[in-house]
């Protein structure tokens, strides 16, 4: 069956440009998470969506980062005016419900800001 | 805030047991779990343990939880070269997960 998909798989952008990263969760999963994995580091929580509730944005590192989830399915993470420190792998995960511990991860988008 | 710590590297010989250790700070964690990340691949849930348990065994994997010390360990018996990967410890509470930085396990033939 289809898992979590993310696009693009790789993105190279110039400093100062905006980027959009897309996540397609598993159909029927109501919870969706975004994480950032910097080189050699663990996962840094960014934001999560649960159904129609207001998203938990507590992990977003700055106001240059925003995310939305349309129709309770696809999500887009937008980074405005990218900086070199934004270079990382951005991972999306979904789970059946917010209280479900088992998250299914996508393959990630590797973002490189030059 | 919540914090999860684990050692960064572990190297073992094929056939030996591997033990990966993790400590966490959030005493309200409802689940603790281990994810495996193979080179170039996404994270996959390896095993989990409820916070009211102290041990869970699943084939070659044994998870031990010491709630008093907030210490979690993953033991892999008869480690194989295919077990080489990064192992992430994580705790889950109120809809959010906090991950450690990952332990890179290298299995030498």
C-alpha cells in the first residue's frame, strides 16, 4: 500500500529564496508531523496537525517557517527567505490519530541552501 | 523541556549482542520507542514499550525500561551486518514525540 510520500526528494536553492515542501500522508491518517534532521543530529520537531484542530506550531524555529494542511490531507511546509542553516532533511510523518505512538515516516526532502 | 539523550556510536562484531542506551527526562511519557534508520532510507518503527512495562522481548530485540532512573535500553542479540543503522530513542507524550540524536551502530564481520 502507499506510504507517506514527500516531494521533491532533493531541493537546492539560493539563500534568500522561498521553498515549498510537500507531504502526502497515508490515507485516513488524521495526524501529520513535520521534523527536521540536520546532519548528524536527531529529529527536531517542527509542527503537527491533528484533524481540524489548530496545529501545534511550538517547534517552528522562526517566523520564516509556516505550514498548512489542506482538506485534512496534503501538507505544505514553506520556508521563506531561506538561510544556509535551514539546510537539512525535512521529514514528514503521519499517524492514525494524535494519540497513536506509531508514526509512519516519509523518505524526506533534502534541502540545500547555497 | 523534554530531553532524550543517547550515545552517538556503537561498534560490535557480528554475532555479539549490542546494547544501545537512552535516557529521557519526561516522566509523563506514555510510550517509549526505538526507530531504525538505514542509510538513505526513512525511519521505521522498530519496537516500543508502554511506560507501565519494564521489559519487552520481540525475537532478537529486548527493550528494558527503568522508570525510576528514566533509562531505556535496546538489546539486539546475535547482531548481524544488516543491523548496521542509526537507532533513535524517542518518547511520546500528549501527541508529540521527542527524539534523541541517534546511535550509529556499526557491525563488523
